[in-house]
C-alpha cells in the first residue's frame, strides 16, 4: 500500500474531527449572541427601534444574514421587517428591469468581414437570494457576459445574416444569456441589436453593386417595353393596311396634335392623289402648271402652315 503524503494525512485528520461538537458550539454561540442583542435592545428602548425596524419598497426585497447564515423564510418585503442589531446584516435587491448598452464590438464575421456591432440588453433580478449567494456582482457580470455572447453569436453569422436576420440573432442572444445567468437569479428579458456598422470601403463596394444591379434591371425593363411597343406597332400597321382611310385619319390627328404646340411653322406631307383632292392641291400649291401637274401626277403635296 502506498504511503500517504503529508497533505493527504492532514485532510484525513481534518475529516476525523467530529462535526457534531462544532455544530453544537456554533448553536450555543448563536443563542448567547442573540440573547445579548435582545438585552441591548431592551436597554436602549425606544431608541433601538430606529435600528431594528427597516422598510423596503414594493419593488425591493431584503436578504437577511444572521451571524453569517441566511435567515429562514427567504427574502423579506415589501414593507416593514425586523432585524437584530450587531448580529444581522441585510442587503436590498432591486427587482425592477434594468437596461444597459453593450459597447461597440469589432467582430469578424463568418465570411471574414470586419464589422462593428452594438446592442442593448434588458434584464431583472428574479431570485434575490441566488443573486446574493451565488455571485458577488450580478449586474457587472451580466454586462461582461453580454459582450462575450455578442461576439460569440455574431462570429458564427455571415454579413448577409447580420443585416437581414436581426430578430433571429436577438432571440438567440436572449436565450443564451438567460440560460447562462439563471444560476445567478437573473432573468434576461430582451436583447436588441442596435446597429451594424460596415467599413467605408465595403459600403462603397455594396453601393456600386446595388447601383449596377438597378441599372441592369432598368435596361431589361426598357428592352421589354420596346419589344411590346414594336408588337403594338406591327398590329397597328396590319390594321391600317386593311383600311386605307385609317392612315389618313392618323395623319390628321397628328397634324392636330402638332398644331396645339407653340411652333411657328409646320411642314406636313399629304398624299393628295390618294385622297382625290386636286382642288386642295390647287389652292395650297398655286395656279401654275407645276402645281396642277403635280396633283394629277399623284405626287404628295406639301402643306405649309404658319402658326
């Protein structure tokens, strides 16, 4: 059998000490000190009442320790509670929701893009006893844990996910923080990602990409419009080819539209021979033989109109 080391022998000797005697001694001391404290209260009555009765608000609880041990009955309050001077110590715990800003964190995303992200966290103390016994400073610890959780969660996300899935990231951070702070008596109610700041060079690159994408879509839309217009023109040409009078009506409509504008001169060709209006040709073209020959020859006349 191997020989025990001095440290092991010391541990064995410490374990051999009877714990019943230590507990009995501690109980006797507690009783004596409690009786002495009661006597002091009676001797200093009624001034001792100012030190014995304490008040906590509706949103507060008091955790009392008597001679270093937690008093039975849990946290006290709200309202008035009684303590024994010299042997009781109490700590007030605020149960209201507290919020704090997570400082901006430089994070390397999953696709190797450096971004700066900040967030806001809302939490409250749900178990005053655990928040006092299990951790020294629950508020400071929660703030530090929120920073590391933000870096760990966003480090597993790509840039596109950070920009488009903020609600999912907030829910994941809230559940992670709530699970980690549960032994501390802290309840994390809400986590919100405030801002995701990108480098200037990346912003310019993304803006150029978006502009190029918009220009490409605009060209496609313009080409589709021209295609539809060409089909409509082809159908209109087929209709006019079947009805020659439709073309003449279109001429007159165009002339009416142009005459409404602020122009000084309108030059518009008319096929007078097809219209069978030689008199109009003589009127607008003059009485010379060139004008009548032009009308009888079937050539288009030129109408000059001054506005």
